[in-house]
């Protein structure tokens, strides 16, 4: 009977730790967003992919990647599709998102955030949307490999500044000469429950 109680105690501890980690986040997140117009391309499969080299400082720190579909209004959000698959490519991970464009959507926001501490490199953003025959066709995206002199030209970026977060060009790249490097340090996770009250 004793091993059974040990197993239950271990199970409860593991589930408590997992639940707790979902309640914490870093209040100073850096994000960038690429907007892709999809008028006339509703109800078609889409595919996003971005290469990421991660060196997090702790177990809670990571990139967060979403595809957010939006109607005509400025912030008329339909919903988001979370990244669901990664594939290793040496030191880089390829994060990908697949979905179907909503019948009311006019654009998709490809949203990438660094939440936590560490060094994160981003490169080679790709977007494909199916043509009328259902074949995925890659879209031509501006500054998709962060090669332009103005580093995040063509992206919306977070307006909140923090002395603990900086971003810059890096010669560490998987495509072209450069990648976007985000360095985040000295951040402490906060409880989403506590922060929601403020």
C-alpha cells in the first residue's frame, strides 16, 4: 500500500508544478508582429514557419509564437492558432503553424514574443497560403530574414521599453547574413493572477 501512496503524492506534486508554471509569465515581454493581408484568400490552408535559436536562462523562459486572424476592424480578433510543431535543424528549431484562413478574416498577424531571460535568435520567416487548387504557395514577405538596414522594418514591435531587453542584428544566421537577436536578462516572473488585479 505504501508504494501506491508514494505514487499518488508524486502525481499530485507533478501536476501542481505543471499548473503553477502556467500561472507565471514575465511582465516585460518583447514581441514583433508581421501582418499578412489575406483578402480573397478565405477558407484556405496556411502554413507559417520561423527558425529560432534558443538559449534560455531558466525553464520558464521561451519564445511564444501565434498566428492571429483578424477581421476588418483594427483589433477585431477572430482567434489565434498556437504553434504546435517544432523540428530541429542543428542548433536551430523550426517552429511551424498550420491552419485554415477564416471566412471573415482580412489579415493574419504572425506574432512572436520573447518571454523570459536568455538569448534568442530569429530568422527565415516563411508564409504559404493555398491557391484555388489547394496547393500551398509561398508569399513574398518583406524583411523575412531581417536583412534590411532598419532592423525590424515591416514589423509592428512592442512599444513598452525595458532596460532588461535589447534587440540587435546578429551575424548568427540560418538564412542570409543576419538574424534578429533578442537578449533579455534580470527579469522575474510574475503571477498572472496578481498582475490581472492591477
